[in-house]
C-alpha cells in the first residue's frame, strides 16, 4: 500500500496550461475529464481528447447546456462556459485508460462574468470577502463527513407502491440471517463506535478509500467505524483553506462511492437512512487566520479569543437560515432529533457534544483552537455550506454579537424552564427555508451569495423536495390509518 501512496495522482507542478499538457504526456493521457459542481452539490463531467484543447481553452473555456443543470439557466439562455482551472489537475483514479481530471469554474459567455450560481465561485467570493473585511485572510475548514456502506439498496415510488429496503452484512437486523455460517459479528444499533475486527468488517475498505484520497493530495487524519450499525463510517480530512476543502469534499464523495462500487458495495451520504439509529452528520471545524496567525485562540472561555466568541454569536444567530445550506434535505431533519447524538439545541460549550457548537479541548496549541459546528450533514454542497458558515461567523465578528453564556450541561437532560430557554434547530427543511427567506442579508454581503442563487435555492427545494414529499402517502400511515 505504501507504493500506492507514492504513486501520486497529483502533478509535480500544475500552474500553467503548459504544465497541464506536459503532465498529460507524462502519464500517457489522451483524454481530459472536465468536472464542475451543480447547485445541489453533484459533480457533472464531460470528456475531451487532449489534442482538442490548447492553451486558449484555459481562457475561453468549453461550452455546455446550462439549462440541463439543476437550478441553473432557462432554455432560452442556456449557453454557458466551463473554464478549466489548472491547479486542480489530477490523474483520474477510476477510469480504465489514463485520463487527466480537472475542475472548472463557470462563466457567462456574453458578459464573461463568473456565474453567481456556481458553488465554487461562491466559495471564492466568500474568501475574497473575508480578505476585504481585513479580519483575516484564510478560513480553515475541517469537516468530519459520515456515511453508510450498504450491500444493497432498493427503492421505488409510484402511484400504487412506495418502498425502500437497505441491507448490510453488518446490519444488527441480520443476527439471525442464514449466512453459511452466520458468525454473529454485527454492531448493534448505536453500538458501532470504534469496534475492532471482526466486528468492524470495513477497515480495509475504508483504508483503500484513504489511500486513494492521499494519492489525490488529500491529507487524512483518521478513519473509523461510526456509532451506527450496518457499516456507518467516518474518514476525517485535515483542515485546509475553504475553497480547497470544497474541492476536496467533491473528491471525497467521488472516491468513497467509487471504491465501494469497486467492491460491490454502495455508499450513501443521506443523513438518516436507518430508523431508530444514529444518522450521519458532518461536524465542521472552522477557524480564521491572518498573516499566518490563528485568531481564534485567546484568554476567554475555553481558551477562545473575543473574535471567536463573536463568531459563535453569529453562527448561533443565523443557524436556522444557514442550515438551509448546511442541512439541506428533508431527510436532514430526520437526523436533527433528540436522542441520537444530533445537536438540536442552539448552544455552545467546551467538550460537550450535545451542543450545536463545541470547542474541542484536545490541545492547548493556538493553531488547534477552532469552533466545531455540529449541525451540518454530508448531503450538503460543501462550497455553499462552508461559505454560509463563514459568512455567519463574519457577521457575528463585525457586529460583536454576544453568544450568551455557554451551556456546560448535558442538554438532553434539561427539563422545564432550563430546556425552554435553549433555542432549537428548525424542525424541518421548510422551517429552514422560511428562515432563509427572512434572514439572508448576511449572505449577500460582498456579493457572496447573489439574490438569484438564494431565490432559486428556496424555489427548487420547495417545489422538488418539500412539495413532492408532502404529496406522497408514507408507509407508516398505512400502519396508523388503513383500518380506521
């Protein structure tokens, strides 16, 4: 495996178009695969013979139909340009023939302006806005995405039938399944945290995912089995600047899914695929630096600076609306419920995992001082979610928002007035979108989130997710009402 890591997918240098073409020759790639991120967070791609490109391609881009991308252009203004970004050049890990992969930014072909609904452009704008405020020059992001590894998934929805079924050799429900032989090593519901082999059957599979990510230049801190049964897993990336982490999140999901498929498995980043077990979150660590100096370390609560406390104030104030991007699906709010280690209370605390914002206390190094926002989940578009979190933090810092007193108690055990005094996360995607309608001026600052993006996001999520879910009978309704 050590040789695999040494055989990197990252070019020794990739700063100019010439570097790109030199790398294609070096690895024997005759095809380039161009990728870009749609509004909801999925990669789109198109492949081209390398000899069809020249240095002007990196200025003029390649055309595509923007009306076929979710939430983007109308059919009468569909032409768009994808501009390849040299620094994102990588050797594609999963194609049969040598292929070079590159990420694109999106441009309007008439105005030649960057496209306001391109998530990667939003992330770049967020970083530029941070610099313009003078408050910092780098926002470091460190997400902890969780996911489930299943053997099989089946689902269907039509006029006369609605079903889903998942299965996993690790599923707690399979202790009695005929497996010739069934050895009984199945993590129980909520019992999957840190077991060794043979209970953890996915160590080698996660390891292969890690090796592929390392070859792509992604620094990995750890991987392990998570709390849920049925193969819930976590792979943690080392923190890095916001735009880079947005790119890495795209590669992360791509690698995890394709390595799983390589072994006949399927992965989901759906936050709550299993009833009565823990869902998958994406705890997101955030810090702001300037001139190489971390700014969140200080002498305040939990070793935080005044800036960091104001940042907490901003995130807590705007949490209901920013969750429209950070917990962006109807399924996200199946996870954000009491009793499954999900943070449903908008409070902050050191060490306390029941708070929406935790201050990790593993190290007293100023470089390690950061905030951990625990509400996001991995169904989010990383570019948009990370940018929204930064914008909320900056609003708190600029306006010196008081985060209130920390809550150093087990919030799940609070009762009466104590419990009522702690605000909750939204109970549904609709509530988050309603909050976003009322509270988005902080996202508009510096032109980071354009009004059209926010309007399109609310409209798309309402029509295609909330309204569609509301129309369909739920299987449990048959249990409740069929013979009433």
